[in-house]
């Protein structure tokens, strides 16, 4: 049993305003795995006040960028040294399969290295060459930290979501108050332990697990200068309204309903196994999951048959078992929501190829869902338009390339997507026509040097690399 009875507030472990501890239960079998303190508005006030003082009066934002890089490189080293501990804890806490949480550790290293490299090469200050050679004016353009950042993250991939915000915010010289989901109280306690060893100044970082009401209190706080949010589109709209009312800087990484376009010449012996990871990673609880599979009518039943074999081959069970590919949903209400969508798909008239709303036999104690595949899906159906956030795939037929692009773009979302083709040039041409922030070709992984984020209802702003770092800065121009 893991217990965090204090909050990591302003760089030290602090007694919370409420002594009540949240009982954290295993998504696998419902047993108690830990207890943790939860932040209340009074704790937010203390964390924001410390962050404000650290920014306004402390030296972190005035520290040379190279020194900030050195401090956060130490954090990355500490995280790497604790990779197995992190992976095991997230699998236990979230229900994410161990293969996924372990594979994710290398991704965290690549993410951090991309931010560190960007900070080392960043154009922090430069003098512009006048456009008019006779002009007496010289302009010095600086990139300055914004101030106090409220970072709010979801439960599905806690370490990645946390570091994608903490690292660039700190590298830019900001102070950060991270609001984590209650479900991730234990893994975020471990993150706080690592940050405590990193050598950051007091007040620069706080980690606060808390409920939605406390989250809204944080983002509405008058001393917060920027909101960085990852989560649902509905919550993102609310946060955008708050930011607009208060003229706070805001970046939003929101939902997705991404399409994988299988062109007629796609090699299905590569594409179908590739979709196992592109479409079903993290139990399907992933904003970038490519859950709409667009297949040409000429090969439609071939695609459906291949995906049926794939879905039925998935091992569902204890996330700690190395053979498990799909673990439980993180919460009971999430399990019930996914099962309702499966029932809805049947009611909408889609063909249930495999799976269904039943709970897998022998796994009734946990939050399990049977991986499900629908065919004969019209893109107007709710199961093709709404984010299900579970292991449910829909296969949509298309007539030709233009029709495939039209269907792929016929969504309120635009976060991710994929194209499969034997001709890379053709795949690239189709990718350029998709209205989505990230497109993978033939199963390529998402990179961390380029910007990541969404079109349309999938968000505002970008993360990763130099572009992601830049979203935590303001421009200042000095004329001489």
C-alpha cells in the first residue's frame, strides 16, 4: 500500500488543508492500492502564491537557459533511473498494459531530449537587421517567460502529459502548478519525489492531485498567467471561456476521432498489425488512437477479415501480465460508457463483427471491456463521430481517394491520423490533404521534435520541441 498523506507544494512536502485521503483502487480487481491527499482551493492558493513569489522575486527566470537545461537534464536522468518503477505504478494505477507503460519510458526520454535540445538551440534573444539600411532604429527581440503556469492533465497517460508541460514551462523560466487527476495520485506522487531531488528552487513547482472543482478554481485564479490543458473537448471549451474572460494565455490539447486511411495498394500484412498499435494503444484510452479505419470498397471485406482476426487475437486481462495487450478501463464509469457506445453501434445498424457489450468472462471484478469491431459503418453514425476512448474500432468504406479524404475530414476533431500505402509519395500526398495536426505514414511513430496538437475541436496551440517550448514564452521587443 502506497500512501502520500502530504502534498508536494512549492517544492516541499506539506500538510494539506484537508486530512481526508482518497482511496485509490485497482482497475483490475477493485482492491485498494494506495491512499493520497487531495488538494482543495486553500492548497491551490498556497501553491499559486508560492509560484507567484518565485517568479516575481526569485531567480529561476533570470537563470541562464543553459543552467535551466542542466537542472532539467538531471530530472530526466532521475526519471530514467526510475523507469521500471514508473511503468509498474502506472500499470497498477491506470490499468494500462505493462507492455505499454514500459514502452512509454523510452518515449518520455525522447520527449525530454527534444525539449532540452530545443532549449539549447532556442533563439532567446537576437538583434534584428533593419529592413531599411538607413534606419537608426535597432530592435532587440527577447523571449521572456510568461509567469505562473497552471498545467492541468488527464488520467490516461499521466507522466507523458505532465512532462510535456512541466519541462517546457520550466525551461522557459516559468513557475508551474500541475493539477493531476485523482486517479493518478500515486504516480504523480512519484513524479513529485523525482522533482524534489532535481534541485529546483523553492516555489517553482507544485503537484496537486485534485477534483474538477479544484481544477476550475486553479485555472480561474487571478495570479495564473497561462493555462496548459490536456483533456476532453468539453472541458477545453470551458477552460477557453475562462481564459478568454481573463485574457490568460492558453494552450489546449483535446479529443480526437482519428482516421487511418488504407489506400488500395496498402500492404495489409503490415497495415493490420500496425493498426494494433496505432488504434488500440493504451487500451484504446488515447486521444491519438486511429479508431476510424477507412477501407476501399475493392478490398473492404479483406480489411474487415484481417481486423477481425487481429481484434480476436488480443489478450485481455491483468495489466501486469506481460502477455496482456488490453487491460481494464481506468474507472467503472468509463467501462460503462464504452459498453453503452457498443450497444449504440448495434442500435445504429452497424455490423458487429466481433466483441460486444459483454464483460470478458472471468474479469467481472475489474473495469474490463471486450475489444470490439464494427463494419458497415456510416461516418454519420455516433460511433464514427464521437470519441469512445476504449478498444472499439469502426471500419468505413470509401469509393476513391477523394472520398477517403472527405470522410477522414468529416469530423469535428483533427488531432491525429494515418495513411497506409505501398507508394510513400502517394501516402504523403494524401496526408497533406488531411485536416489534422499529426499524420503518420505506414505506422511511423509520433515524433517529439516537431509540433504536436490539433485542428478544429482538437485544440489550440502545440506541444513538443521548439514550437512547444515557444508557447511558454512572451515576445519582448526593445528598440534602441
